[in-house]
């Protein structure tokens, strides 16, 4: 498989180079030169395929000969090494629970796959690889956990000070060792801008082997399609295809699902469930693409004004808002709707949502209200314990704390505060070369 840059000014490359570079040298996102189409044999056997066998078949064309088959098998096995159940929440609506991994959010899947690929690619480097990543909350913990103690790799995480939850902050500041947490006085868009500036800094990159672990990295983005297949295996209404509601921020998760759909996975419709950060909903309604500033909400992992993966969706769908509207729609939920949904679903169905899942469920519910014959699921992207304040306010009772989280909360936070300007980041990174 070859990968090209969506900015159109960089050489075509393979999976290994695309993973190591993260972003293409022309600042574009890498995109696969073709999307594999699964044969009927694969689709028919899919409901009975063991998870790692399925994952190997889906990922192999994307990885090509950059990783030997036996190694890729080990990687996908470790990537899916926790339960991903599809549970019915209420009539016609299920939740694909992606929060049973080490940091209780779906980003564990992509982070685990990517860290193991990068570990393999760096195995006999004499220079250490510096993984640089901006997080709005969950990426940091998943990446920190995925890469902790991987030899030859140093991780630098930028997170917006005061804008991530206590569990999230502890997950990315307590591991230490090869994990460095930079606490930025600014918001997620500032963090993302600093990271982009570093990647575009040729002088710095000559001294430091930089790699990205954001959802733009193909090794993080592509394996996210695997759980859409796992959900199809569990979908009780086969052969009718589901409507899938994806709580969206940077749109990597949704775009991965669309890749699986392009390859042949049955999907009736995708819903991009957004919070008040509604750049894409406004675009699909015909209002043009006008990202503003990010707004802080209860579903803070989706507080993104200018979603970096949206260009990939446009590429995949061949172009414009009209092309998008047949397979996807997008909607925006307020914080009041979010809290109300958590309260109502807990009261009526005894199911405890997190704020991101709540946005996903409500978007799906509204769709089904308009299309009563449809059934679907939303992605449960995080465990409610990661957002205790909002969930406790809504349900009126404390969120039970899993043992793994209790241990994380007792850890000691170590972070390096920096201002939201590139000079400070540059100085920090230069020392790592
Ligand atoms: C990252 C994240 C999202 C948004 O996913 P994108 O791929 O950025 O759209 C949604 N919910 C949670 C809990 C997240 O951590």
C-alpha cells in the first residue's frame, strides 16, 4: 500500500514512513492510495471470525510488507486484548462499549496498535524517536500508556492546563520514565498548533527524530475501523445494517468507520454527533466551512473547532457537502441536552452514560424519531468515571470507581508548565536530540 499526502506536495510513501513521519513533509495528512474491497467470502465468514484473525485480514493490505505477518499478528492480538461489547441500552439503540481498555477510552485501540508498530520500526535505530502529541484529554493517557517503557521512544504530550478531567490528567502525568507531560496555558487548538509548528520546523527535525501519535497518524487512525467490524459480529439485527452514531471531535474515529464501510461493511447511515463545536454540522447544512475558536463543553475530548481528519472524509467521499449528505449527517448538542440525556437514560434504563456517549445516544435517538424503522448503535467512547462531576450532577449519585482508576488517582502528578508559544516547545524538544 502506498500513501499520498492530501496537500499534494510530498512524495508518495509506504506504511512505515507514513507512520514514522506522522504528518507528511508538506503538512498534509497521509491517505491510502486505494481502499481495499473485501470479498464476499470475507464478509460471509466475518460473523464467526476470531477477532485477531479478522484484524489481521483488515490491516494486512494497509501495512503491506512493512511488518512481517507473524509480528502483525502479535500486534493486532495485543491491540484487541480487552472486551468490546455491544450492549442494548433501550429499544433500537445499543452502545458499543469501547471503554474497557487500560485508559478507559476508545483511543486505547489506536494507541496500542501504533505504539507497537513504532516500536517495531525503531527496534534498531541508534537515535531515539520522539513521539509528539497534543491532547484534548483522552489521547494523552492512551498514548502515554501505549508507549510507556517502549525502548528507543520518548513521548512528549501537550495538554491544555485546567481543561482535562482529574483522571485524564493523572493518566498522562503520573507514568513518567519516557513520558513527558507539558502543561500548556491555552486550549487544545493552541496545543495542536504548537505541535504542527514543530513538525513543520525543518531545522528542529534535522536534530530530533519527531513522530506524531495524534489521530492523523495512519497507524492510529486505521486500526480504529476494527471495532466497527467487531460490532457487526455482535449486531443482533443482521443482515439489516445499523445506523452508527459517532461522538466526534477530530473526526478520526468516524472517518475510520467510513473506511470500513467503503471496504464493504454494511452501514445504513453515519451520524457525526458533535457538541457545541459545530463546524461540520454547519458545513453539512450548507453554511460553508468556517472553523471558529474551540468552545469548552462537558464532552471535552470533542472540543475541536477545526477537525483535522475532516479532509480525509472529503477525500473518501469524493468532495463536497452534497456528496457527504447521502451517507452521513451531523448534529450539535448543547451541554444542557447532554446532562439531561445522562439523567434520563440513567433514570429510565439504569444505564450510566459519559458525556461523549450521551451526545452520541441523543443524536441517534433524534435520527430514529425521524426514521422509526431504523436501528443503530452509538460508540461509547469513554467510561463515565473519567467525567465524574458532570455524570454525578446528572444522576445524583457518585460514579463507582474501578480499582484501576483508584490507583491512577493516587499517583503523583509531574508536568512541565509552558506558555502557548512555540519558543518554549522548541527549547524543550531541542534538548531531546
Ligand atoms: C477523542 C475522543 C472523541 C473524539 O474522537 P475523534 O476521533 O477525535 O472524533 C470522542 N470521545 C472521546 C471520549 C474521545 O476521547
